[in-house]
C-alpha cells in the first residue's frame, strides 16, 4: 500500500510510501532470527534533475541556438541516452554519462557536444557560472589529452581525492583541480585508459573488464570478466590495484595509462569450496553451503570498504539475490531475500541501509521463484536463464527499494522510493523503469537513480503492452531522479578500510591463465538432508564438464521444521549458443505446514528458450506457483 501525491515537474513532490510490498509468505521468516523489527516507513520526496535540452532530431546541426541558447549541447531522446553516476564529496553534484546529438559542424564551438560524454549536474538548484545547472567535463578534451582511449564512459564514480573520476575502462584526471572547480576544463583534463594484463609477455590490449566499481579507498577497483564454463556464459569477479604508469614499456595502448596490478579472482575453484558440492566425507551426500562465496557479477562495495557486493549462487532455488562477502574473512551476508530479482545496489554512507534495484512488486519472477525454502540444486543448470526473465529487452521491471541492513524478513520487504499512484509521467509511472545504478549522497539523505521509458521493440506491434508517449522535454525517454529522505539527519561516512592486496578466500590471478571452469558435483545420485527433517534424492547428469540436468525428489524436506516440502522437480538445459539456452522443466512440488504452496508444470512440462542478452521470454507449456492461495503465472511470450 502506498499513499502519495503526484510528482510535479516543478518543485518537490511528496511521496509518503508505506511498505513497498506485501509479505509474500506468512509464517516463517527467511531472515536471521535475531534481526530487529522492521523500520517504519519514511516520507520521501522525488524530483527530476535538470538536464541539457533535447535535440529535435539526430541530424547534424539540429541543436540550434533556438533549442539551446547557450550553445552547450542537446541530448538524444532515445532510451539509452543517459546513465546516473555518483555524488561528489561535497554532496552538491552528481556525475552522469549522457549522449549528445545534433551538434553543428566544426569549427562551431558547439561541435564538441556530440556522442557519449561525462557531465556534472548540480543537485542543489544552483547553476554553474555560465547559467547552466550542468557542465560537460569531457566535451572538447584535446586529442593529445586522451591518447589510447577507445571505450565509452561507464558508471562515472568520483575518486575520494575529488580530482579524478573513474569511468569504467578510463580515468578522468583534472590534475591539481577539483572536478567541481571552474578551473577543471576540458583543456586541462586528461583521459587515461585502464589496462588489465592477461598475457605472460605483457603484449596486447589487455583483458575484458566490465561492470567496474571503484573501491572506497580510491586505490583498488572491482570488476567482472566474462568466461566460458561448462559450455555456457559465465563470469568471475576480480579485485585489483590501480597504478599509474606515465611511460609503459609494453602492451597496448602504449600511452600513459593505469595498469591493474596485484589482481585477485574472488573465487576459490577447489571442489570443497563450492556452494553445492559432494560431501568429501560422505561421497553419496550432497550439501549446500550458504557461506561459500560465489561471486558471479560484482556489484560494488560497502562504504567502509570491508565488503564486496555481488550476485552469486542462489540461497533458495530460482531466487536471484544480492550478497556481501567480507574481503578479509570471506564471511557471506545475504543482503536481499525477496523472490524477485535484485541486481544494482548501493550502500548508505553508514552501511546501515541499501538501495537496490529490484523487480519486486512486478511479479515478474514469482511463477518460478515464489515457493520459498527450496534447496538451490536445479540452479546448477537454470540460473542464467531464470535471471534473464527479469527484463523484456527495452521494458525493464526494476524499481528502487530502500532496505535496511537486516534485509527482507517477515512482513518487511523494503520501501519503494518512488511509490505512488502510477500516473503517466510521474515518478511512480510503471512504464518508467529504473536503470543501474542507484547512488547515495555523502550525508545519507538523498539517492540518485536513472529511469528509462519502455520503448520499442518491447511495446506496440504484436506485443500487447502499450508503447507510451514521453512527457519529458523534447520527448526524451530517459531521465535522472533524486529521492530525498526528508526526515533523516545527515550521517557521517564510516572510516574506510583499504582493500587487501591478497584475498585469502580467493586466488591470486596468474597472468595468462584462463578462468577456471566451475567444478560442479560429479554425475551421480545423491542424498541431501534437510537441516530440520526429511531428505531429498538428487540425480545429476553431466555431459563432460557441463551439468546437463538435475532431478530432485523431496520427502518431508525441511530446513526450519515449520515448512515441509514433498514432490519432484527436474530441469534439463540445452545450450543453443554461449548465451542462448533452452530449459526443459518438470515440476510437481507441494509445501505444507506454516505455508501451503504448489509449484507445478503442465502435463508436457515447461520449455523456456531465452538469451541472457536479448531477454525475450519464449516458452511452451506452463509453470505455475501458488502460495497460500495466491497464484503466479509466467509472462506472455514476447513480453
């Protein structure tokens, strides 16, 4: 339930958001028993941040002085035209990546406002000396100041020194000047590439680095890198130190750059360290260890620098959550537990809260994940495909949720920052979907996030969902929002603990070695015991290094002694390509006790084909989950 006032284009709009989602499970709490009661809902005000005007077209010269009298550029109207960055240390500016278009030809001074650039935006209603509430930091940087830079900017995160910004595979450096200073101009700025060496002789362009996040110490970065594991797409998380080399002697680009050194892979490939593994003391027994770090995609760090956030192996079947692992000890903490999909996240300055982008409230994943407490064994083959259901190409289902450190529990499922009546164009309009990543202000009283308006091909045509018209200036289909937690007192950022150069629970990266193939349990039939009572018989079928299918039969299985699971579930995966998978799913599960639930497929089974990048749902047959009388069905094909 939510009580709101509509967000207005001018001034703040009050959103008094009560609980963001009704508890999906009455009965057992899936959080720690010692967690305190849920926090009270807060008053939240949301407004749109100012952006450059929108170009009337993509044609050269379309951004005329009539559109932007100051000649400081126009944005593209398309769906992917901007990305939110992070706050500067003064809390009065936010970085962002935008796409300029319609610039006039050179030698017009406005010709530099083209392509993807990094801008700084005022968040306090003030303007820069030229009268704009934003300024471009990278437009017009001379060629000699950006040698070797080929990657587009991504996830712009200011360094703690205030003079640099991390831009994915690049660093923006303003030398002696703060990036907020008028003296930080494109003529004074430099762009330096980042290179991760992956060849023994130091040659080549370096390794794949994406989803890069700056550690709070300003020295280390975390990132993900794509790998192939068991015939399918996989990725691992890494942590390394940034070291500037003004005159490198090898590798490409052979220009001043930042090298990633002392690299650790945040993963231990030993079979006994896997979350689902055969018990070495009892080879016929299968165990699940929720404390085994299983960093898949790295998502950032706690503000004190102690923990790394990531998406890893589920704790419950088909439930894709966020986890945090202590960089020194490897101790794992479950950050979210709701059955819907969670991914982008940012921790508050005092690390007592997170804002996570989550599909909760949309029921997008409930048909497959709504039954709680099922051991994550079929996930050995299903995780990539299940996680891909979260989006429908240009229709996303993320919304920003405020969640305290203790996570989802009982009736508490967080508070939606932009909860409201869903009026078209408002902050709560469900057709405006949140984009990665949210970012907290340094004093913990505001959160910035980006939104995209659903666009073709995910609307119109044969797709029954509407193709809405944008009410933003110039019909722009992307915007930046700031949510103010109006009743909060400012907090201080915690003391930052520098990241270690050696991760004891991971492994030092050996230059030139391929990423390890995850050692899944050997083929065979296993017994898995419930923590409280009952057991499961699990059959694993492999095709070489690849797990092809998993079948689990449960008999009065329970981990908490309150909910009991019976029945059989079987999932077989066929890899149509590295990223495109087909799942053949058969489920006949029943829960009793404190919760009554069913998870069932149609007589011929449920057959899903989906690509992890295209994310277009296509299935035959049905998979349906019913929890305490509420039924969840799968999305329609093409949606």
